[in-house]
C-alpha cells in the first residue's frame, strides 16, 4: 500500500468517495466525500506552462464534502490568484478553531510565481515537486476513486477498470504544453525517463494559426468532421497501392502534411481566407491531432518497451476526454505493441498534479514526516 | 563482404572511385570512376512521395566514367520521364554492340508510375524493392566511396570515417517525406522496425504555409538566423529557472510552439502579413526544424536502444547537408544515448535508393542470380 495515501486518510475521510453525476456540462466533475465532515485548511494549485489547475474541498448540502476542480489560463495568473485569495478569505471567515490556511503549490509556476502568490495571498505557500505530485495524484485516482480509470475503444468508449492488486510498475505519460514520461516502480519511487516538446502547446499553437479557432475546444470540435487525407500523404498516394512487402496499408499515413507543400506552390494566397480556401480548417485540425497524438503514443510505447512496463497511463490537460485523441493514443499503443500493452485514461486527467499537491499537505507541528507516516500505516 | 557489391564489381569497375571536387554549387557531386571504360546499359530512378532521384553513368574526358546524380519534384514526373527518355535515346544513338537499355526503378513511384514509365520510355523497366535498394545503396557508399560517410559536430562539421571492419548491424533512418527506420544485420538481411509520419513533408508543408518561402532551400536558409525561443516555450519560461530536481536546464525546449497560442489570442490578424508581424518567419523556421529533427533523432535512438544498435545512419533528401539539421540529429542521438551511440551522415544521403537500384542491375541472360553471386565471390 501507498504510504502517502495512508497518511492522507488521517485527514480526509475517503470512505464512499465517488464521482458526482455531471451537473454543469464541460465542467470537470466533482468528487463526493460523503463521510468527510471537518473543515479543510488547505487548497492546491498546479501552475503549468499553459494552464493553472486548482483543487479545493467544500461542504456539500448533505453534511459531507466535495473535491472541486477548476482551471485558469496561466497567462491570466492574476485571475487565478484572485480566486485563490477568495478561497483563503472564505476559509478565514468561517474558521473556528482550526489551523491557518495553507496553499500547496506545484508545477513550474509554483516557482515562477512564488513571490506573487506569497505577497498577494498572505498565507503559507508550500511548494512540492511536480513529478512527485503527478504520481501521488495518479496513485490516489487509481486506488481510491471508483469509475475514474478507463480504457478507450470505439466500441466501448469508457471501459472502467478495477484497481489491480499490484499497480506498479507503470508508465505515466503526462501531456500538457509539453510531454513528460515517468516510470513509477513503487510509491514515491519514480524516474523521469523521457519527454517530448511536441505536445499540447504545439497542437494549440499550430491550430490557432492554421484554423483560426479561438479556443482549444473549438479546435477539437473542428477535427471531428475533418478529412486528414486531403493534407496528409498516404502510403497509397506514393505507391498507388499497399506496400505489400513491408505490410504497410495504402491508408497508412506516410507523411503528415505531405500534400501541403505541393499544393501550396501551385496556388498563391496572402490572406488566411485564401489559404483556407485551399485547405479546410477541419482537415488541418484532424491531421494535426492525429500527428501529435500518434507521435506521443509511439514514443510512450518505445519507452514502455525499453523499461518493460505493460501499463501506460495518459494524463494531462491535452486529452480533455476527447474521443479522437484517446482513440489515437490507444491505437498507437495497441498497434506498436502488437496488443501487449494498454493505454489507460482518467476522468480527472488534468488534475493529477494539483490533487497530488493537495494530498501532500501535512499540518504544521505534525511531527517529522517519516514518523507520521509509519504511524499512518498502523 | 557484401555479395551484392561483389556482384556489382563484375560490371562496374570501382577501383579508384572518388568524389569529384564541387563544380556546380548546390548540385550533388559526381563520383569519378577512373577505371571504368565500358558503356553502361542501365540507369536508375527512385520515385518518392516528393522527389524523384536519378542516377546514371557517363563517360568523362579522361577515358573513365562518372556517376551522376540529379532529381525532380515528383509532381513534375513528366519532366523526370522526359529526362530518362533523353538518357535512353542518347544510349541508343551511341550503342555499338552492347545490350538494350534498361531502367531500374524503385520507390513508391516505381509502382504508381510503372505504366507511364513503360509506355513513354519503351524500354525494360525493372522494379526493385525500396528498402532493399536503400540498404544496397548505403552499403555501397559505406564500403566503396572514400570521404562519403561522416559524423557532424559544430567544431568538426565533416569528420570522415574509414569503413569499420564489420559494418553490421546498424540502423538506417531514412528521412524523405516520411521516415523509415530499418535494422540491418547483414547484406540483404534487414527489417523495417518503425517509422514516423513527421518527416520532410511535414516540415516543408508547415514552413511553406507559415513562412511563405517558395523553395525548401529558402526555408533552410531562413532557419539559420531565427530565434526559436520567440515561439517555443522553454523550461525557464515555465519555472523561471532550471528544473533542478529533474536536471532539466532552463534552456531546454519544453513545448514547441508553446508561446504561439497565447500570443495569437491577444492579437487579431487575417493576412499572412499580419501573422508574420507577430511571428518572424525565421523564428518559425528554426523552431520547426529543431522540432522535427529532434523528434526523429529521439525515435531513432529509442529504436536503436531496443534493437541494440550502436551505429545510426541518417539518409534521405530531408537532410541536404544542412548544418542545423545534422547538428540537431547528432545532438539528439548523443543526448539520449549518453554518448554511447553515434549519428552518421552521407554526402549522397538522398541517393541511397537510386544507387541501390542501379547496383541491382543484372544483365539479361546472365544466369541465375544465386550462381552469379557465388561466382562473384571467388
């Protein structure tokens, strides 16, 4: 068993924890904690390159509590800090005897914006290591929350999984603006084995230029109706047929955007509109989504093979429960591993780090951690 | 020794073969064959997704011969076939007693354009497998041509290598419109172990849209003076510093194009000019060149590690002797392998397949191949 989680259970009662039915469409679902009654003296924030994720606990109407999840764009960090400040004040207003407020912070922004956080919030800011938080958060979701972890296929888009008796070792492939791949061999035993700069930031950046979409959700919506073969070069475009000898199907993508250069040179255009009369935003969106997702899937598979890991979890705000993204990642893992390795997803995929930071809270004057943890195990 | 090359030596005298000093800038250098006197009855073409490469032998002024290399865009396949037709007619006009002309063809286009080639050229077209040709061509360059194979570093851009006593096994990473990775364990013993759709076609396509460059060389030129940190998100942009615990430097690229989405949403533009006032074409070009090259280098390294291959050759028309490309590929291999694996380049990197097809020529009525090859070994 994971000591970190045992430690947690001293503070937060997880008995009966479960995901709440969707209330506000598009909003990340809350997690009900029907048996947790006490006021909670901390909140957590994970500030990444593009998004800042906030996790906090509130009382519900039935006397229990709820885990809440919300996010801000990092470029609007002021807005995020204002929200944290609001949560701090709310706690202070209703505080009876409990300890002072504490903000757990992780992600690169916990360092970059540390001074700003401290001066504007006026409470203790505890910084925790990003990778460690990702793992603690993931272990929590895997072991404690029912209907959280699932595999994806077109026939069965969300097949929920029971936690395995032994969850280690596994690979966590976390996709935010960039990609981190972390090998986890036990509780708090992990190693960053690789990464890629081709991640969410790349997809969002390229799509924002080439499709003129205003939000990431708009881009994802576009990709659904696109036809990538209008821009991608397939094996069939080069061979006129399958490449039999190498078992490459005619429909395999040989070159992402492989048709663009040739088309471009035969047409002239100066405005985005001219350009889009030649290439539909939908087709562009689908091609890019395939390319980035497939590339991440391939690298994740290769890393998993080198490190002999059967189980691959995909986390990070890149995924957003988008079917085409999960399909491509799942397909890549299945294809490259010959079906021996599996891709797993999470409903709260974007909040692993924030939840991990939340769970790492130890009240002040709570004794040396090591001791507390051993006690927690009893 | 490679039997295929031994076989070849029956027909083409390679004694004293060497690369000719540059005559026309930008043109691929010829290879002098001072001791080959006979007329050669075949030419070879490798038709890929974007480019068609042609290899043929001509007489030189000193009584010897020369290997010639030239290429066409595949979309102008008619122009390429006209050139082949010209070479066929020239041979026919000067033919004394020799055999009839034969065109060796490989690459996807050898299948896609087979009927066109046959009807317009009116000579025998022999199709050869693309991967096989790449390997035969590479083995030829490695073993027979001095000052062909080199490693790249900024201090020593072209460090030429003597052929190793045992050249196998190795990984060939061939980058054209798409990428193929081939594990070679002996002469004619090879396996396609992977590939990527993020290759030359992707870079050319994206650059042609985003930089408005008209040719690939123009794009490469642009990339030299660019500053990718204007568009890429670095570890330092997220952390404000190094990510010490994970040994990630502040200058490491965390997310390719990671700054674009944010900037884009704060500015409005409808024309390419507006867009380019926000992002310089040079910066875009450098970022994309880094991203694609680094990604290929990383996947090549991972494949090499899985298959226990120390030596990685990079071939294909993507490279074009461009310093920044070779630097990035070399750096990726060195970085990921901790210096245990090396990237090798070739002066005729784009002509492996065409030369391989050329070398696979066996005159008609020349007996069963197996027998001939055994004879060639004696």
